C-alpha cells in the first residue's frame, strides 16, 4: 500500500481532545472498541490456523506441493475473508451490524501490521528486538481503541462537539475552535479520527494535514548539551558557556503516600480472581478507581513538565546534543528503576527528536559509549574510573574542579561542533575503532540470539531467521573543545 504523502508546505500531525460522552455513547464507544478487538482476534486465528495445519501435515509426511495453502495476511485479503465470514460465524452474526465497518477494519489493519512486523523481524529486516508471532488480545487487558477513516468526521460549529460515524455527536471537554477555524479556512484537512480510552477518560485524536511553517529558533547558532540525571533532571550547557539546571519534580515520590494508602484500601476489598472466576466487588472497583486516579494524575503532571521542557529547548537552540542512553538496561537496576522511570528519559529523547525536526533545528545523539562524565571539559583527558558516588570531577592533568553533571553537559555541547567532522563520535561512521578504558571496548549484542525452528512457533520452518550481528564501539580520536 502506497504511503500517504502530504502536499508541499503541509505536515501531518495529531490533535487530541478529551471527550465527555453520555452513558449510551460510552456504551457505543466500548462496543466499537470491542468489535475492533474481536476482528483482530479473528484475523490472528484465521491466518495462524493455516500455519499450524501445514506444520501438522509436514509431520505426517505430506509432500510440499500438497500442503494446505498459506492464508494471506494483507489488509485487502483479510477484509474480503472477514466480510464473507461475519454473516455466518456465530461470533459475529448476531451483532456485527450494530457497529461501524471502521471498527472491524481497525482490528484487521492492526492484525495485518502485526503479521508484517513478525515476518520482517524473522527475516532480519526490522530493527530492534525480535518480534514474536501475533497473539490474541484479552478482553480484560486489551486497550480500548478504534479508528475511523471514512464516514462523517467533522467538528461542529461552536467548537464544543465532534461528530463520528455511527456514534453521533459527542461533547468535548476542550474547545476545538482553533482546529475548526483552520478547517474552515482550508489550511487543514481531517484525515482520520481515533477514539481511545486512556487514564480513565475517553479521547479522540484527529489526524490532520495542516499547513505549517518552520518555527524560528531564538538562538540558531548556539548548541546545547543536555545531561539527564535523577538528582537533577537535566543539566544544560550551551556553547556560550552558560550552564542551567532543571530540577527533577519527582511527581511519583510526592504521590507515594496517597498511593500506598489507596493500595492498602484496594487490598482489603474482594478483588477478581481468574483461577476461581470470582468477580470483583463494587467496593473493590470503587477503591481501584481511586487508586488509578492517583496514577493518572502523576502521569499527567509528568507529561506536562516534559513537554514544557522539550518545547523550551527546541525553541531556543539551533543544535541539541543528547546521550544515547540504554534506558531499558538502566531500568534493570532495582535501586534506581523507579526514579529513572519517573524522570522519563526515553520520553525526553522522543519529544526532542520530533520537535527539533518541526522547528528546523538539529539534534545530535552522542555515541552510547562516549565518556561524557569521565572526560575533562578543559583539556580532554579521560579518567579510567569515575564511580557514581563521586559527584565532583577533579582533573589530574589541568586541575579543573567541576560538578560531574556540568562537566558532562559541557562535553556534550562541544560534541555538536565535531559531530560530522570525522572525530569518531555521534554520526561519524568512518572512524577506526579504538579501545576504551575500563573495558568499554567490549562488543554489545544488538539482537537476540538465533532461535532454532522448533515446535513452539508457527511458521518457523519457512520464514528465515534474523541474522545475528554485533557492533563495536567508537571513541573520539582527539579531545573536544567547547570554544
């Protein structure tokens, strides 16, 4: 399927609004999201059934040319097969007409994407961890979501209501006047709408093709290095020598007292038990909702703070240098995992990536093994060891004494000038590999070990396995200078 390309001068972005549905409308929303989940499960079962059948026939000695044909998982093929089955399948025959066709198309599209990701991962064409075979979605755990691409999707006059196919007109908490004016002026066009239940509320996200000019950066010729941490959320040092600190708000730590009290209240109620089929009591549901509100408030406060930080950075500096942190590995540290997750290191990197692109500035990711804390920002000497409990950097060569976070931020800021000039850091790919102190030159595995095609994974005998590759480290070839 050809990827959508916006017209020149336009970009595609999502605008999300909180909904305020009535009782009947919330029931319809849940029905549509449940229909999407049911269609997804049907597609997974329909495709994987032919895979297991072929494996069984192979074990019986059936020749290859007589095996059951593969069932395709492309979206058009799934739609055609589902439209034939929904009228006779007892799982859909009685109620499929109650929901919009877009609900079922959402589940089928998600299933097609899941099988594509699985196949590409097996063939080594997909980056990241190896993706397993698509599994059925649980009614109890599946996230409620449904996407509408056709039908009546519009913003009502007045900016307080939206209209969606089969769901009708639903009130929104936040005014949609700004988007409505853009649509009426012809500078924006709604492509799709996605309803989703998240953090105890219903949201609608409009995918909009809108005219957007590159934002003007306040200081386009200034680079800033950002060193993230737990004690201080971010230490920013720019190429002019200015150093600023952003304190860590620690919203989760502030809410732990209320969270513990709410969790104890939940534990005293009669909750659900899947082993015995016991259903939760009304008092448990009420207490669990109160506990969830504490989590939701913390998540909303954290998201607000991170967006304000990243927006301010990308609106001021022309070049932003960040570290390529192994956040997943850092979360395995049981002593720091909660504080690292509360800080949101990965979310900061994600927001900086797309906001720098939107403002027309540059982002540079330092190599994961770049010794930003061990390197002296004055003379470039690299220490062999610098434990975490030592918070002050003292250079043995030039005598510089500086806070270790300030030192790391200065080194990152200096990295911006040499990121593309062949120094063996950041984006440079042509520098010879040099060993590092403290065993940093050891190779790191980028993928999971190769798995043998066993009996526990359908289709494992036909899709080639991902090739295991390893990559080495690259270090700087000359000391970095800030000025």
